[in-house]
């Protein structure tokens, strides 16, 4: 549910590397053609089967047992909401109300509007958060089982509430352009509640439990086989190394030095790539040119955390919310500062999780010591000063830049969503891709949908392409 498999990430990264400018796409100048080897549509529905099966069993219980098992269903619904928002973000209108109803004899589900799906998800997350508030596990055998069977948070209800409310903040910002009133109300409710990812302890991360198979079917294998797309991208280098400011401390744990000991980037445009093409090399992974993503932090790190929802992302959401709605009383500059600080912290933590210093191509510079806080504070002061004097739209652009760094290649779905959402307002300011790469707005439905569910499919056939914007973009 929460980490990428080998195949999913391999195909996702290849599709989005150029589109998002989050990986060093070696631009050859050819116009891109849309495509995605991974099918999120079928993948996400397969993940929903467990939740649906649990719901079917629950419906047959006695009323007394339903009360005992309700915590299983509340938290199961959060997982369902998590999967469905990803699904509709990728595909637009999808079966929701009638989905997974084969056991009830409905083999031809209608496609719900994305707007209706989002409204339902936000309402459900709010409902679950309210039910979990003040809930305490009882001493019955059933509720004791929740402590064992909850493989996500080990029965910690407070963590479930933090996860649920953090999702509400993420999705509220997603609709900030198209439905600002609902977005604002949702954010106000969560901030008043006060339970969400506010720091490292309440951030939601995941370390895989089958690390011995990392190079067989996990993200690490994808990274190994994607090295040709793992150069340091020029646009990220420009954000992290600005004239008159200290270098971003994260540069040393997101990337590693090239053959000359420098942090060099893959140019964005084809003509610039052509100039350096004779010098591009990854034959010796300890002496590449340009710099590549830090192999100790990512590829060779079998203990690498999946950053599901971190406090850094939430601080950036709050900063943008404060810019959009000053009446919320959010200290925008401070939220921006906290986001950067906590992103620095978690990426140095990520890098330090790697205990392997003997892999082929290892260089000591890929595992740098974290700068002292005084050095970090100088960097933060420069970022806050830049942010403070920026205009309103540029402040939003600077917030986006921090998401671009924080999400980098690890969270392409969230970076893709923010890029699409902000294009209406900020245009080229959020475009990090080369000029020959167009923004993919959504993916297409599997051919089987038109074949097997033709009557209902007619309602979405016109949007079955890569270029029709999602509802929440407002475009």
C-alpha cells in the first residue's frame, strides 16, 4: 500500500523523470510521447480487494460484534480513501460508489465524477477522525487483536488520527484552486484539532520489513536499473545552489560528487546536453559525470524509509494555506523555515540508515556528516530572507520549490499532483521539465474498460487521453 514495488517505480520513474524534472533526463531534443508502463488503474483496484472483503465480512456480523470490530473498519476506510485518492488523481473519473460490487451482482459499475469522489473521501476522513477522537481500545479479545493485526501502527489510535488528519490537509490543498471554501474549512478544522504530522515523531514513514529482497522486487532494484535517469537535474541544482546564499545542506545527501569532486548537473535543454555529451559517464559509479543521486541514501540503502507523509510536507501545506487565506493566522515564514529544517533532518537520517559502506562504487563523500546547527541556521536565515521579500505568487513558487526538493524522485505522484494543480496559477514557474517535454495530465484507462463496461465507459471516453486536465486543476 505504502511503498513502491520494483515494477511500479521503474515504470513510474521512466514516465515522470522528464515530465517533472525530478531526475536528470538526458535530453536529446525529441518531443516526448506519453506513455506509462505501469497501470495504476488495475493496481489500485487490486489493492482495494482486501478492504472490500473486510467490509463484506463486517456486514454479516451481529450488531454487538460490529461494535467490537468498528475500529478495524474505521482504519480500513482510511486505507480505502488513501488508495482511491491516488486512483482518481491518476485517472480522473473512476468507479467509486459501485466499485468492487461483483459479490452483489454489479459487474458494470458507473464512473463517478472526480469531484464527487473527493467530496466523499474528505467527508469520510473527517468522520473517521471524529470517531477516533477519544476512542480507546477495550479489553475484549477482539479489540486486543487490533494491537496485533494492525501492521501499520500497531494499534496506536493517536497515530491513526495523525495519519487521517494529515491526509485531510494534503487533499484539502489539492482542491484549493477549484474549491477554496471547502479547502479552507477542512484546513481550519484540522488545525483546530491539532493532531497531524507536526514533527518527526508524528511523521508517517515506512521501512520495509523484507530488506533481504530489496534488490529482487523492491524500490532499490528499480533504482539500480534506472541509473541512466538518475543524474542531478539542472533545475533542482538551481534551487539548491543560489547566488548569494549558502548551498542547501541536502545537496550532499540527495546527490554525490562527480569524478572531479563537484556537484555537477545534467543540463535541462538538449543543446546544453549535446555540449557535455562526450564527457557524460557512469562507467565507474564512484567517478560519474555529472553527479548522480546519492547511492548511499537511495539505491544501496535497504533500510531506506518511504516518506509517506512527513511534517516537512505539512509545514509547506500550512505555509501555502497561510498565503491563500491570511485570516487563518498562520505564521507563513516560520512554517516555511520549519519545513526546510525538518526536510534536512529527515534526509540526513535517511542517509545514515545505510550501513553498507562496502558496495561497489561506494565513496565516503556519499555519507557526509550532518552540518552543525549553526551552519544550518545560516542557510535557513537566507531562505527566510528570500521568502520574506518575495511577492505573493513568488512565495507560492518558493513553497513549490521546497516540495520539488523534498519529494524529488521518491514521491512522483505528489510532485505530479502539485505541478498540475499550480500550473493554472503559476504557469512556467512550476515547470521543471525540458522545453520539449509536455505535462502529462492523467493516464488512460485499460482497454478492458471499454470492452467489458462499454455503456458506462461512454461517460468518460472523451477524457480517455493523457492531456485532459483533472477537475481539481481548475483548467
